[in-house]
């Protein structure tokens, strides 16, 4: 074997420089890097055994269009996670940039008033019975199809039984701040 080939084989067997094979990156480095990713800001809501439950979430993604499916990652310690697993339904409402105060209410840290106060917003009822935020940018009403435990979070995967879009500019979140979406082609 030529020395060049031997060197290439050797390099292929080693992890890339600076990578310790299989060992997770430090939490702070992970969180700092992930904060750069711009996301939408959503209210995940369901009907709990003793009334409506809602939580601000940004870890939301489209999964499939045929059939229509979405996912949301919710902390295992969250009351909303248990409520969704019990109810078997949830609705994701996308906030607009005029609903930023609601993001903090349902993150449990309102600038004023009580955390998780449903009277701070107007709601309607989705097909599944889950609460839909009125005047949101869009909503996805879901039947829970499966859930996956992953680290500190539970991935809730839902089949979308009704969806709609509305007026208003979606609220974004990046670098730990709320933001507006500004198109670049204007
Ligand atoms: C913009 C934003 C996005 C969030 N995204 C998520 C999320 O995707 N999943 C989640 O479980 N919690 C998310 N949270 C946190 C919850 O809304 C809530 O603050 C947290 O569960 C309450 O934690 P505590 O019980 O420690 O106060 C987010 C909060 C904010 C403000």
C-alpha cells in the first residue's frame, strides 16, 4: 500500500479533529448555538381534566404532508405534556407579532398578570375539542398519533385533522429575542 493510501485509511478511522467520538457536546455550547436558529412561536393547547392547558413552544416542525403530521417537543416536567398524553389531542396556534405578550403568559413569565391565564386571550374550540387561539397566524388541530421520549423532552407527534392560515405576520424567535419576519425580496 502506498504511504498516501495508508495515511487516508488511517484518517478515515479517526473522528474529525476536535470531535470526541460519541461524547455529547457541553450543554452551554449546544444551547448557545441552537439559540441562533430562528423559529416560529406557538401556543400548544389541549383540554385537560380540570380545564384548558396551554404552553409556549418553539420546537415545532412539519413532519409529513401525506398524511399531514406535525411534531412538538415538550419538556417532560411540563403540565402540558401530561395533559396532551391524557387528552390524546392538541392544537398548535402560531402567534402573530402582535401577540408577543401571550408568548410570555404561556411561558409562565408574564410582564404583568398571572402566568398561564387563559382570560388574557380569546379562544375558540377546534374539531378535536382543543382550544384554538383566536387571531393567530395559523393553527394545526391534531390527534396525538405517537410520542417519543428523547432526553429531557417528549416528542408529541400529531395527525392534523384541521388547519387554517390567517392574516398577521408570524412571530419569530432568534438569539433569545422575539422578532418580526421581514421578507428580503421587497
Ligand atoms: C420562545 C419560547 C419558546 C419555548 N419553547 C419551548 C419548547 O419548544 N418546548 C418546551 O417544553 N418549552 C418551551 N418553552 C418553555 C415553556 O414555555 C415554559 O416556559 C417552561 O416549560 C416553564 O418552565 P418552568 O416550569 O421551569 O417555569 C419556550 C419558552 C419560550 C419563551
